[in-house]
């Protein structure tokens, strides 16, 4: 079945590229970009597939046992509609464009310089030979390493004031659903891609597999943001991040010290083991309300563009505070509004 | 190392096609008689092109992603050796076998190795996207197309010094040396090939073939020249002496590298965008079949 789906996507990708995109590249004099753009089309198609799969998997869960019933708790769905726009714009357009047109050329330049200096990045299967003839195991091994990097990126998003200014847009959502994962400022997305892309390059992730890994991450993240009363039990919660586990991370207040904003809890993206190892795991039983109490939900109900603008304002306030400590930080500034 | 030998040890009468699937890091072996893929094997990162050693005993697969050359015994399919090489994309031996050249399209460099020991002799930066390779008949010079800067570079193999760099057309790709020593270059960003003077890179003439002119393959007798046109989805059939276009074959799907069947009756061509290999019957010019393979099939070798 997977082969049939893969074959179908290949043919759709080939047809779109051959009939619409390649002729445009040819007439624009950009044929040297053809293979990169061809891969970008594949990434966008898999991104679309991931959105469909996330909806098929997660939407029934939200209807089955929602933590918050939309009509009762939320009043309207404007904030959710913005998240849907985020998902479609970022997964199908912005992220593939950033990845293949901005970050990939930078990555190639860095790779080129380092190789010319004699440094050839190692690969996991060269370091551990049993992986070599097991592509699935290799794929999972790379996922584990990338997830380790994602855990620490997430810690820094909360720890560094300027990064928290951007990431707080994601946490400000008080109507968390399967669509909320992509609710990120575009600068935050670029930083995230640069972070994981750099790590992928350092450990030798195959360029062709990196987009598939990103899609795997996104599918699990859609599930973990789903508005459903669903945990994986005592053992399962230590194996894979699920909706309950991640909801605790999004809790509007982390009342129990030391789980405040700066320290936080349950940062893991896929594998909770990182939280256990680095002592940020919080085995909380309830389903807390989500959001950032200090911000009062200022950016929840606006549209996509205004939300992006809000991110720039928060970042500016954070940077101004960084330069002049007498000026209020972004949290203080926005709480006053 | 490969877990098992590739199924290349086949009956003497059987013909076999080896295809490199660059986007899923695999190698397909096709039974050329039944037109069935009989195996698909994970081979390493980014396999793009393959050639045989001058003695014909070994297939060398250039793994651009995993920075190595994989040596496969042609008779048994057993992997003999892996040689570290930085991002080898296109590869080729000088006619006398003395030099082995690898072009790195991603990393903008050209490496010249000893053809016997694979010891690196010269490493040259080459802006940008050095791609296809051709040699002078006297094995003194290598010519490499520069896709990113519309150029062609000529390098003295012994000294590793650049003889000249010259513009030849938008996004030049495939290159081949004619019997008279002149060069032919496929101009992928346009609809033609150019004939180039090997002494100074001057363009002698242009021959229209089709949009996205990409790569070349001469027939076994040297009388015919095939040119893939990647955007047009065609293959131009040229008289190798006059360069007059004698016909056009249909090959949709982004035709790229080609190979002839041992009897010379069939032209095999990889279709990059549709993950298949087209088999064209040359007598009729008709598409005989398309064989599904892995993603983005690129290099092909038929024997």
C-alpha cells in the first residue's frame, strides 16, 4: 500500500513539475534550479499529505473526547481559523520555500567550504555499520538525534527572552487544536529550520530524507496539539509525546515550581526521554487550560498578518529591553495593553 | 558494505541494465529481456553516475552524498571497495586511463585523481556547478561544463592548471568530444547544442535540437549521436559527421542519461521526473516500454 501511495505521489510530482514548473524555470533561465525545485514539489506534496493525514487521524479524536468543547468554552473559532491558515501557508508554501530557496543554498555553501578544507561530515551508518543495510533503522536513528536537537531548541525558545518573544505567539493560543502546531512566527520557523538543518548537515542526514523527517515530526506534533483527552499511560507517555503530555507543556500557568515559563516542563517534541534525562518531565494528571497567563491572550483572536506583525512587535520590545534594561520587556509591555 | 552481491552474475546471453536512483539512494537491476526490475538495493547516498573501469571489469558508482566511489565487480556483482572522494557527481577516465576526474556539482570543485591508485592529484575550485566531463583525445586536457555560470572550463590534467574558461550558453550540461577534437555541449537553458573550439572555448556553431538540450550518447559505430532534450521530452537523432538532425524520438518524463542495448537496437533512457526508464526501439522510433524504478533515476549502464 505504501509503495502504491509513494508511486502515486511520484507521478503527481512528476506531472506537476514537467507540465507546469519546468517550463517556467526554462523560460526564466533557471534550469540550474530544476532538481532543487523538483524536490521542493515533493516536499509540498508530502506536506499536503501530512495535513490530510493529520486531519483524518486527529479530527475524529477532537470530536470524540475534546478537552474543551468549542461552542461552550471558546465562543467563536476565529483563532482556530487563523491556525488553519497557518498550517496551509506554512506547510505548503512558506516552509518549503525557506527550506529549498534560502536555507539549502546556505547549507551547500557551508558544506562546500568545510569539505574544501578537508572536513567531510560523518554519517551515522558509517559510524555504526549495522545501520548501513537497514534504511528504516537509519531513518529512526537520525530522527532520535534530530529530536534531541529539537528538545534543546525548544528549551532555548523558552529560556532566551528574545526567542520567547517570538515563541510566545505559539503559546498564546487558548484554543489549542490539531491546527495549532504551525502557529509560529515566520522568523521562528526560519530559526527552527536553520537549527535542525544545521544539525542534519553535521550528522550527515541524507538531503532527500530530511524533508520526510520534518514531515514525520509535524505529523506527531499535530497529534500532540490535538484537543482531546488522550494520554498514552504511564509507560506510553515515556515513549512518545501525545496530546496530554504536550498540553501540560502548554498549560496557562505552571504553578508548581520549578515549572515556570523560563524553566518550563515537557519540552520534548517526539521522545519524552529527553525530559526525563534532563529533569523537565512533569507527570501532571489533569488537562489544564492553555495559553500564557501573563500576556492575557492579546494575540489570540487576530488574523494571520496581524499575528505576524504582533510577533515583530514583541521581538522589538524584547530587543529594546535587552539594550536598555530600564525599558519594559515585551511581556510587561504587552500586558499593559 | 552491501549485504549481498548485486544480481549482476547472469547468464552470458542475458542483458542487464543497472540504474542509479539518485533520490532514494538505490540501485536497480533490470532484466533487459523481460524489462522487469529484478532488484533494488540501497547503495549509499546520492548515487548519480556510473562508469566502467578501462579494463571493463569494474563498475564505479559515484556517490555524491556519501562522498565515496563504490567499486562493483561487473561479473559477480560483489562490492570490491569503497574509496573516499568528496562529493563525486560526474566521473570519467581520461582515454589513456591515466587520470580519473570527478566533478562536484554541489560543492563547486573539480578533483583530478591518479587513474590507478585514486590518489588525489589536484583539487580546483570551479564556479559554479561543475557538471559533465569530456577529455581531449590525447588525454592531456579535461573539459567540464559549469552549469551555474554558463561556462566551460579547460584544465591541463598533468599540472592541474586552468587553460581557459569561456561562456558557451545558458546552463551548459552534457559534453562530448567529436572525432575531429571539437567539443559538443548541450545547452540546457536553451534549445540547442553548441560546437566549441577546444583551443580557446570559442563557439563555432549552434545546432537546434529541442528545449533543455542535456546529454549525449554516440552509437557504437560512431555514425549517430543521440541528444536528450529534458524540457521538450524528446531525443534528437543527429548525423555524427554533419550534425544534421535526422529525427526526433519521444521520451517524456525528463529524459537524462542514455545507454544502448548491446545489439544496438534499443535506446534506454532514464526519466528523472517520473521514476521510470524508457526503452525505445530504434528501428521504429517507438517507445517499447517504460520500466518503473526508484525516484529520480539518473545514471544507466546496459550490457
